């Protein structure tokens, strides 16, 4: 899928903000450790993806009631839903000078009910001519998202018959509806009741 940058300047996709706080010591320390173990930007990006996907459980899968939204909090608490995990991955990528943005899908449950917005990250590796989406939400039976610089390996492919869709816009900062839902929820059950259903 061809993504449309919400902000034309690539520098916006390297910036730190309140949610993608890659200037935080924990994010910097994690990025430094990954960088020391990685031969190049591709290896670093793959390692950052794997760390977020595999060592930070999705809070719904783990039954964790806590809501995190800042990248540093996600890394520190080791929990988060898809949006929060996307913020953590974007922060780790940006900390290494790799442009990263946030993008979204509209998905439903197995029967096509209960729509919700799902959060992804897109990365632009050095020398690449396009953004490639990544899904760090965490694998479980039936979900096999993988890091890829070529063909996308996302958790879900939208089903048109249920009005599911890929949103084509690539954001430098979290979408306001997503950030509002995360910041206002006292716990995950409240967050679940107030997830954005569309953008």
C-alpha cells in the first residue's frame, strides 16, 4: 500500500514528542543496546520490531489492566495495546535516526461487528524509496506478523465485505482520537469501551 505523508517533511518522522519520547533515558538505553548488537539499519529495525512484538505483551492477550501510551512507559511497564506498542517501536526507530510514522487500519471482530481502529508503524529504511508498514502488536495463534522491508507481513488484511480498511495517511504523531482514548482511560476495560471506531 502506498502511504501518504500527513506532514511532507521527513524530519517530522524523526522528531520526539510526548508519546514518541525517544529522548527519554530508557528509550535511549534500549536503542543503544540494540544498536550495539546490530550490523546496520535493517538489522537494527528488525531487532527493535522483534523486541516490541515479543517482549512487551499486548495487554489484552496478557489480561493486564494497565494503560500505557508513552513509548518510555511501554518499555518500562512492559505492556500496551497496539497503539502503545506502535509508539514504542516508532521511538526506538527514531532514536536510531530511522524515519518512522504511525498508520492505522479499521478492523472488526470475526463476524464483522464491533469496529475498532488498529495501530501500525511504517518505516523508511536508508536507501528505500517507500514506507513499509509493520505490526508489532504481538503474535498469538492465528496471527503471524513479521518484520519486512519488502512485502508486508501484517497481522490482518482488511476484509472489504465488513467495511474494514487500510487508512493511507502516515502520521508523524499519534492521531488525536487515538491519543485521546489512551490518555483518558483509567484502565483497559474503560479503554476498550472507548476505542476509536473510525478515523
